[in-house]
């Protein structure tokens, strides 16, 4: 099986679901590195690793989805720790981020029935008006579905209105694992519990020329087959975007953080770095039609993120100056632009700052006075450069 997969990867051919399952379950981890790197170099032949200077802001934590994996949401506005910020209050937060050099704001929030559709549109419009150099990377697919619910608009109408206000990209949140079996267990209520909802939002965004990302949160109630199903679904959606201006720019996996969540009792141990690196490599091999795989320093730690750069990833995510969702799950992690550049250099690559749509803003010199993360024969196996 491994030799057949090697031949396919070398020829630039697509691996099957059965072969993907083999890579996830049975292949030696180090055997995945050269296969993943072969696809990485095919898509991105430069030795650069990109990152974006961004922040993650939340406008409300009131949410009616009751997701078992989430420690962030509050079920009612009457909860003493619940909040919903006005557009002007969010503009103050964005202004503070812009002063720190942020070029992208990733904004997401709970599914709050009290917010009218105009609230979301005004958020985009005001961001574009007040901060023309900041990209509004707003609203996951479930939030778009909530907009359709409160307004009576179709998905196409909602996305068109946001586009008219100045939005052009959409984050991939809300996917968790794209298996209805899994989603029914971890997210009890519409619009979080159906794969088709997430899919239809991204399909329509691609039709209207938007660039979006795809994500996967693993390490909770899924089986190996569910991971392959999720990756296959993402690959199919990208195939459907082949004739559109839009499509997925990147795939971003991260592991479930269990503290303070309802699922904690069902997940006695979080997935570790070996699983993370394997998922990164599998994703790069399986998702042959997606240009970028993101290895996040944030979600699974700095060192696993660096190692993942030798297992097929070509992007190091964002600085995420402000982040509250994982913080509520007991996971605190922060960085600076200088540290991100140093981490990329230490991993043996050249850092480059990008936009949300992966256009290079600035290239930096690799710092050569740092000790490499991967050395010796293992490094030779991992690099697999053309």
C-alpha cells in the first residue's frame, strides 16, 4: 500500500479514501514526511513559510448551539458573564489592533438571536470605512446560517450583502469534523449539526468569488473514518470551485482542548503532538487541490508547529494577538511577530508576511544564528526537497 501511495504522490495523482486511512492508521510517521513534502514543494516551491499579522475578536458569547466542545459560549444574555458588543465598541478593538500592525481581523461570535442582519453588515462596512488596510475575515458558516434565520434571506442574499459591504473572505470555523454522525453528538442544534449547512455556505461564497479556509477540530468523538470523510468532503468542495474565482486557500487542523467543556468527561486525554503532525502530513497528501496547509504554533504548541513544517505545512498561521475561545478552555498561548519570525527561522525556513489571501507583503532574512529544530538523518527524511 505504501509503495502504491508513493507512486501516486510522485506522479501527482490523488490518493483514495482507503489509502488515506492507511496513512492515518498504519504508516510509520517518518514515511509520511517525504510524501507530504513532495506535495508541499509541488504547490509551494519556495523555502518561505508565510504568516499573517492578525487578531481574533469576538463580538458576543451568547449562543444557542450548545456545543459540547465549547467553553466559550453562554446560553443566555442573562448570564452574568455574557456580553454582546456594539459595532462602535468593536471598532475600538479593531483600531487598537490596527495600531499594533494587524492586517487581518478574524472575527467570530456566538449564534445570538438578538442580533439583526444589519448588525453584521454594518460591522463589515464600518471596518472597511474606518480601517481600509484591515481585511475583515469575519463570520463562520454557522453565523451565516444564523443570519439567514433572523433575516429570512437566502445564503446567497446574505453573502451578497456582506460582499457589497466589503467582505471577500470567510473563515472555515464551524466545521469541527464534517461527519453528520459526529456533528450530531457534539453540536445538538441547527445550524451547527449538519454538514450540508457548512458546505452550502462555502459553495456559495466560492461562487461569489470569495476565498475561504477549511478547518478540522479533531481529538474528541470522531473515528479515523470520520477524519477521512471530512477531508474527502473538503476535497470535493474544492473540486466544485475549480471553475469559480473563489475557493479554499488553506486547510487548518487543530486538536480539541477539553478543559471546562461538557465533552471533557468523554475525552479523558487530548490528542498529542504525534497525532497533530500525522494529521498535517495526511492533510497535505490527501488535499491535493488545496494550495496551503497551515501549521499553527497556537493550537498545538510551538515545537509541534515547527516540526509540522517538515511534514507538508507551508504556513505558520497568524499572530492572534487576542484570542478568547481556547482561553475559556484553559489554553493560554500568545506570541509576537518577532517570535514567529524566529520560530520559522529556527525550523530552517525563511519567514514571509502575507495577507489573508496569501499575497506576500514582506519577506524577511532567515536568522542563521539559531539552533535548528530538526537535524541529522531525520532531517534528511523530512525535507524531501525537489
